[in-house]
C-alpha cells in the first residue's frame, strides 16, 4: 500500500498526516474540518532531517511515509520547532528507529524534549537565532519565534530552496486532499483567520516581531505545521499583517444570551440600530454559536457588545465564559457596551462591565432593565446602539 507524500521542493517532502475525524483541539477549539499534522523530510547529500513528528497515534503511518523516500534509520536530525504533542508526539518513536539522530530545538525546547519525551541530554542539540545545520547541499537556518504560541517555538528555514517551516504560524485546522493553499479554494481564508484568532491573537506582539523576520527571509514557500502549504505566500502574509496591526473594520460583534426573551428583544433593537447607522453588526446567540466564530469576527471588529440576563446575582454562565475569553484573547477593538434584563435583582451588567474594564475596554454605555422592554427601554436600547455606532465611526476616521 502506498502512502501519500508530496515533494514541495527539491528533495523536500511532506510526510504529514491528515486527521479527518478529529473534532476538538485543546478541549476547546472545534475542528469541523478535522486537521492535519504536517511533517517534512529534508534529504541532503550528506544528512537527512525530519521536521516535526506528528500527533501521537500515527507512528506507523509516519514511518511508512518516510520509508517510501528514505530509510528512517538514516535520519540524522529531528527538528522540534515546537514541543506540543501534535508536533512532537512521535519524537521517541522516530529516535528509537533512527538510533543516531539528534533532536534539534531551542534551549528551552531542548529542555522540554527531555521533560516531555525523555530525550536524553546526549541526543539533544540546542540552537539559537541564526544557527545553521549543513545537510550537504541544503542548509537549515533556525529562527527563534517565542510565544507563537509556546515560549520554546522556533521556525526552520531551508536557505537554498527558500522554504519556511513556520510551525503554527500561518497554520489552519483544515484537512483536505489538496496540499497547496491555492488549490483548496474559498474555505481556507476564513479557516486561517479562525486559526489566527484561536492560536495567535493572544500573542499579537510576538506575531508582529515574527512577521518582520518572515518578510526579511522572503520565502518562496511557507510550510506550516497545520493546514495547507503556501507556494504563493504573499496572500497569507498580507492577511496576517492586517489581522495583527491593520485598520479595524466598521464592525460591532453583539454577543448575547437570553433566557426568556427580554435580553434578546434588546439585542434585536441594538443590532438593527447599529446597522441603520452604517456600521456592520454581527449578532451571536451564545446558546447556539460556535465561540471560535465569535473570536474570528473579533480579530478585526471595532467594538463588542455583551448582553446577558442576571442569573443568581451575576451573568449567565455562557456570557461569563464569552467575556472571559474576550478579555483574555488580545482583542484589538477595545470599545464595548453591556445590556441585559433581570427579574427581581440585577448585578450581571456590573460584573461584566468590571471584567471588561479590567482588560482595558472603554465602556460606552450600559443598560439593565427589569422584565421585558417597555417603550422607555426601547429608547434606551436605541441610544446605546447609536452611541456604539458613533464611537466606531469616530475610530474609523482617525
């Protein structure tokens, strides 16, 4: 039986795994299209290197793919760009077969290889920014990329072929029988943006520094650890530039939960008001929404509005969870408002407002009503929507 491998450059082979059935990552990230664990075999005239060793559970498939190109026993280096198990989960399996192979990582990564995968010190090589490995006719250069998204992360650059093995940077949780991004089609851009929101957005400052390094390398091919390979890198580089520090859209994300319809009634008034003010409004009902889609829209939104009823003196748990994520994930649009309803005692709005302010949000307005909205409450909801839309337009004119 032949296993799929793809030559992405001269003697540079994709030997990764397509996991069509995985549906959640990190017990948090939905995977509607599965994911891939990309591994790359770089065969030089004198030495051979394997970059990443895929997720646990795929040992045999990985070794069989490698064997179609070169004997696994002949691997000289296992490059560990990142210590997370979906990248490094078969390091022990590979080094057991390739008895003379050394594991190459940053200093912190080398320590993690010992802790997580029991790689002994004599089989570990720690590298720094700019260090190289000579494979004969190929040179691998190492670029430190801390906090993308763990502290030990690095990139590997094939100098002669100008292929950047970018680890999680530029990745996507997307399985396809087509390896190259330009073949995947319209599904990729929103999934790449969702991946950025979930994995990279909390580390935007580190991402900005890494992007400078990437542009200085001017790669011809970008080969991430998840998702398609970019043989035309410019579109994804430009997308990352926009997501990291580009102008925000005239867009408001309205995130809400409603128990008996009162908070939802306010949401509809607020959403419609914002739209009539010439600002895009994107509502998400948290009882049915995919939270990763919320985060994706927040990558370039100017504002977020939270709606929740009061439950047991605080916010509804779905709203509290969403606010905690929004506060923790490095959302750039720091304008917010809060609304909701209560039956006999409030408190949700105050708690949400406090949490958002703690994360640096500017609170434009708050609205808490008792019971279903009355005519005077409708007027207040309209005023809240107009106030947020006005603030967004002011931001877009700067």
